[in-house]
């Protein structure tokens, strides 16, 4: 969850909105506030998103929707699991869930 609006550089604003709107485990109960700003720079941002016990489904979604899964297997760290991915715009995301 975010305490402030995160500005996310994107090449295609509509594609990015569609990607994050459909990401499994992310819903209206989370206070994620992202501002998508079109940019030709390849300077990405780093996001950390709780996917609410749907990590495997979120990884499949990323892979099927123009993103890349950077970790071959999710990593367990204490009571949480996480995996690094890249969204459809080239931004790195740590998807995590506390279901370990």
C-alpha cells in the first residue's frame, strides 16, 4: 500500500491503466494511488504491491499481459513471499503476499 501518489512513467497510459486495473489481488480495498505520466525516458520506477494471497495468479497475469517475470521462483522472506517482475511499461514491481 502507498501513503502517497506514486508517479509511474509510461509509454502508453491506457495500456498501463488496463494492466494495473486487472492485476490479480489488487482491488478497491487497497489504497494504491498511481499517476501514469507518459514519458519517452526509459527511467522506470520501483513499486511494491501486495497481491493479497494471489501471487501465482499475478505472476501468470504479468507474463500473459506484456510484462516479464524476473524471479524464476518466488522468494520466501519471513511470513511473506515475493517475486520481482517488470510491468508492460518497463517498471520493476515487487509483488508480495503474506501467505507464506
